[in-house]
C-alpha cells in the first residue's frame, strides 16, 4: 500500500503535465496556422505562372516561316488571367540556343479553361526544336 500511493501521485502528476502541454501546443499550432494562412485566391493571384501551362507544336509553312500553334491552360480554381507573355526559344541540333522571342496573348483565360493561340515567326537558320514557357501574366 505504501508503494502504491507514491506511484499514483507520480502518475497523476505526469498525466496533469502532459494534458496541459497538449493544449498549449494546440494553441501555438492554431496561432501559427492563422498567421500563415492564405486564401486560395491570394495564392493564385501571387503566383500566376504556377497555375498556367502552355504546350503546342510547330511546323514550317510554304514561305519559310515557323507556325506555332499552342494552348494555354489555366489550372487555377478562382482567378482569371490575361495578357499572358510566352517565351519561345529556338534550339539547334546540338541544343544551342539560337533565338529567344516573346509572344503576348491578349486574351482572358477563365479558371479551369484554356485558350488556343497561333503565331508565325521567322525561325533562325538550323533550328531543330522549339520550346515555350510562360514568363508572366496579369490577374484580371
């Protein structure tokens, strides 16, 4: 009996100490979450490049210009984007960058939708491949 009482006292103290600590940690975690919380809309407005994607294909026409047909996809769920700046890069067979050009697409792209585009550019001699990436866009 003498051994049980001190054991119960120690166990009670441990449980009391652990219970208070959990509540304190929970409160700290909630405060941290509230401070760093950002709405989905704010995230999409701050990072348009993260929510836009571009892909397409190129071919030469009869007069020697490169015709690029592509599509811009808006993966955002709330924000519309407009005035999308696409960087088009032309590479040689060895992978050397020959030319970098920009194309502005002056259209509004709604959340979850896409926008087709077509442009004609005189590509440098010895162009083997073309790549595209979105550089910037404005929030509507």
